[in-house]
């Protein structure tokens, strides 16, 4: 039996069935806000309160949602593949971790983390930030959401490049392929010879770059794909 190095990229679509709104579907988050008003450094400079309220609401909403079968299936896959699986997520929720995944790379940061603009410390954070609490590290009241905004560089891009070069299978789950550099990962993986698979409700903007695409709900597609893959490989 063979081993296979798998890199999975997830987007908002994998959390949709948990009740976390996506960004670009009809009732998406951005519908309530123009992205420039809440997810850019300029927006934060202009109106920190608006931006804090947007993220404080999303952080609080995490308590009311749970992982769905797609998250659970990826955690099962990690138990079987171990270091041969890495989940790179664009999502800032903690549903992968709560489903049991440990090897998760949050390239766009996390709601449950605060970043200090004074000491650049990153701290586990589960409360509101709108009242400008002191940084647990340096005490200065300069904490912002530890989230990568448009125009900012995503986390761990060097590590991601290494992982994409090593991948034998690249699977994109629940993302529209609208935001870079994440939307370009499929081409990077393909250039290094990976097989590419898209699991999404509908064809993404990058669907042409995938060897195979299956369209439907992540809660159905992901457990089915994981069972299929595990029947073919072993650690
Ligand atoms: C950077 C954190 C430089 C905040 C986010 C012009 C052309 C190309 C690029 C650019 C350009 N102008 C500017 C850029 C760069 C820009 C960009 O890509 N802009 C886009 C809008 C054109 N990117 C950046 O600024 C990035 N930084 O480029 O720095 C650099 C880069 C590398 C190295 C050095 C320097 C930073 C981008 C990060 C922004 N932050 N999130 C927050 O969460 O509030 S992005 C945000 O949108 C999300 O995090 C998510 O990652 C991203 C994409 O959303 P998706 O996850 O795909 O969600 P979406 O709603 O779009 O789609 C959901 C999909 O799921 C749909 O297809 C739907 O059909 C499907 N679905 C729904 N339900 C289900 C389902 N699928 C399965 N089952 C279901 N049940």
C-alpha cells in the first residue's frame, strides 16, 4: 500500500454548514459591509471601532457554531495520515481545531487571537477588543484582530511554498478562488506535479486548474472523499 502527501486548502464554504456565513454567497458577510470598510488596514486606521465591532461579533458568534462532518472527516484523515497531511485554511474560525485537527495553518490569522501593534505579540484572545484592553505582553492598549487584511501579507508563506512543492495531492475545499495568494496555490502545486481536486458547492474561479472537480456540499463530499482516499493509502 502507498503513502501520499496531501495538502488541503479550505475556505469559508467548509464552515457554511456549521452556520458561519461565507463572504460571497447571497447572505455573505460582505453583504453587510463593504470589504474596504472592515478588512483593510486603512479601514482600521479610519474607524477602529467599526472594525473591532465587526470582528468582536464574529468572535462571539463562534461560541454558537460547531464543526460539521467536513471538518470531522479532515480530522479523521489527519489521524490516519499524520505528518503526510497539512490543512491550510483561509478561515479565521476554530472549527478545524474543534473537530480534532492539529496540523492546521491559518494563513489569514484567527479570530481567537489578538495582535499587539506595539510589541507585535500574538495572544490567545476570546473577548471583545473594542474597549482597547492592555496587551498581555507589554501592557500597551494597541491590540487588533490577529487577522490578515487585504493588502497585508498572509502568514507562513515560506512554509506554504515548501508544502505545496512536496504535495502529491492538492485538494481545495469550499473556496471561491477569488482571493490571492491562496487562489494561486493550485497552480503552484500542479507545477510540482501534484494531482489537484476541487470540492466545492459550485465551480470556483480557478476550477480550470483542477484535474478533477466535484460539486456539492462539503458535509457530503468531504467524508466521501476521505473514505475513498483512505481505502487507497496506508501510513
Ligand atoms: C496579499 C481575513 C501581498 C479577513 C481575508 C487584483 C488581482 C489579484 C489580486 C489582487 C488584486 N488586487 C489586490 C489583490 C490582492 C488581494 C486579493 O486577492 N484581492 C482580491 C479580492 C482580488 N489579496 C491580498 O491582499 C492578500 N495579501 O496579496 O499580500 C503578498 C502576497 C504574498 C506574498 C507577498 C505579498 C491578503 C488577502 C487576505 C484577506 N483576508 N480574510 C476576514 O476573514 O475577515 S480573505 C477572505 O476572503 C476570507 O478569509 C477568505 O480567505 C477569502 C476568500 O473567501 P472564501 O474562503 O473563498 O469564501 P467565499 O465566500 O469567497 O467562497 C465560498 C465558497 O464556498 C464559494 O465558492 C461557495 O460556492 C462555496 N460554498 C458555499 N457553501 C458551501 C460551499 N462549498 C461546499 N459546501 C458548502 N456547503
